C-alpha cells in the first residue's frame, strides 16, 4: 500500500512469472492430477536407471567370482627385524611355542618387557593371518 490508502498494482514484469507458472502445469493422464512439466519423470530416464542398476549387479557378480579365483597374497610383515626371526624360530619348532620360549630362542633377556613385546608381535602375526594361537599364549604357524 502506498501512503494515503491507494493500492499499487504489480508491474507487468512481476505479473509475467505468475502467468508462466499457470501455463507450465499440465494434466497428467496417468494419475488424473496436475503436475509441473519439470517434475514429471521421463520413462526413458527410469529405464536408463534400471539398466544401469542391472549392469552394476552383473559387474558385482563378475568381480566377486573373479576374486575367488585370485591366488591368496601373503600379508606383508611389519618392518621390524624381529618378525622374520620369530617366523624362523616357529618354522624350526616342532610344536606351539609361548612368548617366553620365542624370547629365549631369539637370545633376548627374559625380562617382562621383552616377553610382553614378543607376545605383542606374536599377536600381530595372528591378526595378519600368519600365525595361529592354538591355546591362550601358545603360538604356531598356520597350516
């Protein structure tokens, strides 16, 4: 409203978008309701999306089938000089060894810090899938 109570009409430029908005709606024959032209999903786009999903499913199936055929790559050892030595000790052993036995074979002093450090290394080799823990604290090479 303008001072004095007179109403102001919208200029022609501001009225044009409202008129276009009315003409952009059309009746949707499939659902008998009104939809904006830009909102109506195209049949081609929906078919294209379905085809894309089918191709992704086929690709996934192919890749999982190929993954089963690939040779198992042994995990890399952590970079510490004790890991190859620990594996050498376990290769020469006739049965499972405890962390204390491995420390003794590696000529480490039998101090708690050395035994616990070796136990941690043995547990890490178990997590990598190189060793197995037969009983609590007893380690051996995986067969």
